[in-house]
């Protein structure tokens, strides 16, 4: 049994040393890959924010145009309503004048 352990202990130590050496020398490469991935992610994120900000300007312009059109249509509607009410006032004044004349005529008939 002792021979079995001694024959494989050298191989075991060489595997451990190789594993440690691979880890030790590979960590610089791994750190560089992680840093590169972080930089790529930050670039993608900045592109995403840039796209959002570019889109924000066009969305703002569209909303501004929509609100302007809404206010203009509302103003036109109110102006039309004012014109209609002025015409109605004019008609009611004429009707009032004619009714006053009619009252005056009827009062004259009653007095006679």
C-alpha cells in the first residue's frame, strides 16, 4: 500500500502544481477578459442611453406639435362658438325689438 501511495504522490503533486500554475498565470488573462467584458457592457449601455436621448428629442417635438394642434383646434372651436353666440344675440335682439313693437301695438288696441 505504501508503494502505491508513494508511486502516485509524485503525480498528485505535479497535478496540483500544474493546476496552481495554470490558475496563477491564467488569472491575468481572466481579469483582462472580465475588464474587456465590463468595457463592452458600458459601451452598449452608453449607446442605449444615447439612443434614448436621441429619441427623446423627437418624441418631445411630436408631443409639442400635438399640443399645439390641440390648442389651435380648441381656439378655433371657441371662436366659432363666440361667432355663433353673437349671431344668436343679434337674432334675439331683433326678436325682442319686434316683440316690444307688438306689445306696444296691443297696448294701443286695448286703450282704444
